C-alpha cells in the first residue's frame, strides 16, 4: 500500500513540474522575447529565461536599460538571474496610482534561499513603470535581509539615451538637503567613479535631448540609494537599493564613530514571511521638467502633504547672530520687524539655535542669554502681533542634557547596550564640542519626553512655528526599544508624536532629513544648503533650489533658507558669515533666489543694520518679489539640465504667475559678464507673437512695450528680474467663490471659505470682516459670534493684476452662550491621531 502511494506521489510531482514548465512558457506566449507592456513614451519587456526586464523606447523599440533584481540575504547577494525557475503572470490591476498593466516575475527554486518576486506595473498619462521587489521566505529556515535591489544593470551599454554617454548630465538628489549639497554633474565628473543619489536621479543627454528618471515613491522602511558607476566617460553599471542609512551616515554623523556604532541594517525574515523594497518609479522621454513635475504630483497623490494656504514670511536669528542672540537683541529685532515690515506680511519671528541649554533640553533656556526665560519672551513677541517660532533638533541628545544624564536607556544603542555616539554639536578637528547621541523614538519614556517638550513649546510658550533640524544625522540604524525598527521608521514615529503634541495649527519645518520621509507630517521643508552673508552661499544653495522646485506644495511648502541683503558681516563665522559686505547686486541675487523658490520668505539680517540702507530695505519691500512668494509656486528652472557650459549651473527661471503675467529671473553665477538673448516663444514658451510689455523689477522701469525677445548683459555676481505682461490680455480681478453658512448659533465656531478660480487671476491677499468688529487675513478663517444677530460679512481680495474683488454675504446667528454648569455636558479631551483638513482647505492647484 505504501509503495502505491509513493509511486502515485512521484507521478503527481512529475506532472506538476511539467505543467508548471508548460505554464511558464505559455505565459510568455507569442513573443519570444517575453511579455511586453507599452505606453506612449515607455515600454518594459520581460526576458522569461532569466527573469530580467528591459526598459525600452516604444518609438524606436531600442532598449534604454536592461536590469535584473536581487537581494542581500545573510550578507550574500543573490540575483534573480541565478534562480532556475521564472514564472511570469500578466494581468490588469488598479492600485493607489490608478489603472495599470502588470507583470509579476516569480523567481523560484534556488536551494535554501527565499524567492524573489518582482512586480512591474505600467501606468499611462503620465507614462511610467513601477518596480517593487519582494523577498518571500519559502525556504523553511529563518534568514536575514540587508538590502533589496530593484535594479541592477550592466553590460556594454548600461543606459542608452541615444547619444554619447560622455554628453550625459546627472542630477542626483541627496541624503538630505545638504548631505551633500546638490551639484549637477557632467557624467565623467564622478567622485570616486560613482554618481550616488538618494531618493531620485535624473540623466539627460545633451545631444539627443532624451532623459531617464528614477525616483522612489515610498520611504516607509528603507532608504532608496541609486549608484551610477562610471568608467572614465561611460556608464559601467547601475544599481538601485532599498537599504538602511549606514552607508550615508558613515560619511556624516557616524564618520568618526567606533565600528560597533556603525551598525548595518539586518532585518529578520522568518519562514513563511515576506518583506518588500520601496516602490521605484522609472520614466523616460524628451521633457525632463515634465517628468519631475509628474513625479511630484504622484508623491502628493500618495502621501497627502499638509496644505498651507498662506506663505510664511518673517525673520530668523541664525545668520544674523548665530549662537549669539540674546534676550535684548531679540526684542530689538522683534520691535523693528513689527514697526517696519509686519504690515507687508513679515510676521514670523524665528529664534534659531542658541536659546536652549543643550540639544535635547529645549525647554531649559540658556539663562546667560535669556535671563527672563523663553516663555516671557515669546509672549512679548506675540504681543507685538508676530508669530513666535523656535529651532529644535528633535532626536539629538547632547551629553550635557538632562536626558543623557538621567535616561541613557532612552537612546539608540549598539549590540553591547551602549548609546551610539553620533557626532558633535560643533565638529572642530582638534576640539570637537558637545558629543551627541540619538533619541530612541520607539521608547515610551522618550516618547513622553517628546510630548512634554513640544507641548511646552506650543501650548505654554505659544510657539506657532517649530524647526526640526539634524534629522539626517540622527537617522541611524541601531538597537531600538521596538526590535527591528529601521532608522526611517523611527523618524516617522517620532514625527507623529511631535505632531500630536503640538496640534494641527503649529507649523513644523523639516530641516536636515531625507526629503520624502517626513511628508504628510510637516508643513514646510528645507530644499537647499544653508545661506549666509556671502555670494558663495547663494551660489551653493541655488542648484538645490532649482533641482527640487517640483517638491514645492507636493512634498511640503519649500523652505529655501533665509535671504540676506544688508551690509552685515559676521567675522567669526568664516563659513557663511562673510568678512566683507555683500554688494547690492549680490544682495539682489540672495533675495531673488528666495523668491523663485516660491515658499518661506525669511530675512536673515540684523534688522537695524538692514534699516540703515534704504536701497537694501527697498529690496525687502519690493511688491513684485512679495507677490511671487505669496503665490506659493516655484519658478521653473528652464535650463536645469541644459545650462550653457559658460554658466556652469542652472541660471534661467520662469514663473508663469497668470495667463497675463510672467516673471523671468536670470542669474550670473560666474566671474565674467554674461550676455543673453532669449526668444519669448522658443526659449521661454511664452506667447511670442503678442505685444509683450517688459519691466525691469529691480530698476523699476519699462524695458519695452512690444517685444518678442529680450537681449541683455549681466555683470558678474548679479541677477536680472523681468516682469513680462502679455498685452492682449486685459488686467482683471480674481474670480472668487465665497462660502458662508446661512445661519449659526452663538458660540459655535464657523469656517468661512474663499475659493479662487485656478484659471483666473491669482489672489495675493484676503481680508474678511465678520460684521461684529472682528477681521481676519486668512483665506479660510474660523470665527465664532458671541451673541445673536444678523451680520453682514465682507470679503476683500487683492489680485495679482492690481484689481481687487469684494464679496458680501449675510449670516443669521441665533441662540446664546450657555452660562450654567451642566455636568452631563462635560466631555473628556481626545487627542487626534491623524491630521485632518477643514471643509474649506484645498490644495492650491485644485
């Protein structure tokens, strides 16, 4: 009897094996090259013999790159091409990005190893392919995963954009906005033979004008690292990995750390479980700006960034005083700001690092600098009509701090249980100052510390803007209270705790962190390196502002760092402090660079010094620059990848403010005069056949009244800013829909809405009058009436063309505010776990 069942089992096994082989061949039927997915601008083809895939151009059918997938398992790399069996399934699907055509490649049969499952999905309009790799442990034994590779390309022509590789340019995004600062490179200009990127990478061939873009769509567990390896003047290989942060941190906060503190990520994978890479997007085409903007919109669709309808503008202390700000100078600058610039919208007052006793102890002020404490100071600042803000590094802990002295168990530790040393506050070669460690955001005690700290800042001090810095340096792999937590998971956990602690109406600014990871929890985000009182600082910041323009309002509102325009110098800050004042031309470069970013707009000067020069102060008060920032839209870097060799970096930026009006900024970053002749139609994409009026914004003069092009010369270290008005389109008022309820009850909070037609003239300022003496300058304010009555509500909206619009509505308020004590009506407070938007709040482009 046992022999019969053994024979039957053997027959069944042979049958299933043959059927599986037949199914594998049939799934790739009709096409000897394997299954193919194709859209207008991109296609992907599967090679059934080894499980690899090819991205190709649908028009020419030529391959752009050919890749396999892989995973590092138990510290050993295993490629999909090493597996003996490759099963292919093709079907249609719908995911969070819409309808897609899908191919799944299942790589099986490698003895003792998990399976590799590669999912490729083709989306159309816009056209892109996504790649996700899953490690599925069907081996029956526990294993560990260090990295998952969604693209490994090699061969004689790794990336073919239809031109000589040597003419490729490479834009590699960084670990954070300044780790390292972005520089756009020609392909042969590779550091140590590699162009490495984090998050995304763009390749552009200057001959064929074709481009290839790769970007991660998620940042849930791993960092996405892209490595383009170069052999002299051509690409030798290309890989994209989902990994931990240690490779990057070894060049940053863990650079001088002991080997036991440089912990490589190793995630356990039990039998029957699986783990996935981050999702990688691949697109190609002939318009790289469209590719970047499509990518930004997909990030917004997936990750739901927080919405800011009013661009923050104001002052910050860092480049004005660095660590030297004190109570008296802070009040002097706050008073000056309130008296001179508040009415123009400069109402944020941001105190940067130096007020606190130590990193990791932000609610303890430095009594030598702030003898009356920060609570009293912030309340004085608020009494001036300003919005108080402070700096923090939320997950860094100094050796001088209370946390380090009392709760080393709240810190990320190594295998020996010791806190991991992750850099210094100041890293001087001979005398580093203040050793730093990293808060374990998964530890309940550490979470309570975060809640108490940020609740104090927001609810006791009255702070309404908080900068969150050095999250790149503190995003380290290690041993967390919650086992097998990755650095990026820990950062998200910590940010969620902070968001819940401060509430929905405090602005959080991401500074120093991987670009994608904080999206949805922060309101604003740094996109460039630090600026300062040197032209070199502006020049260094410009490529990041240009390269990350598509992130504005898709990730968060862009923070380009502060502009500096005064004659101030800070001699003891040799990096960006400056030993000689900025020239007036260099001051114009600094403020224009902030304006084209289309986000936060902060003055970085000592204000009394600024006020001493009327021509410098006039830059800050310039209405056209203010309007650019109020719109909250980034200027398009027209020569992002195609800049002239003589310019050395992107120099030409266009902001289409409305159908009627555009702003053109052209910078000269060089040491020589630069001449430009720009055709409105062919170079700028503007109506070239119309009688365009052109105004020089800085010179306050009209350049011409019937122009189809513009010809000008820029001196070294300068910028030209032109306002171009398309003469056939008349000036008009914004089109505004006003939403006011017909009735309400006294004491009830009401939300008032002002919706602007996105196809009309952009609004730049709002003023609501609620009919009871109260007013608001918010787009969608909230208001509660204190008594019954019939109230007339007036809305005044200023438009970009200089023509305002006014709306009037009525509301009937009934009832009265209950003054009696009714215990049954009492309700316990419940902290919201997720951010919510009010009924009025919509994105700018909807």
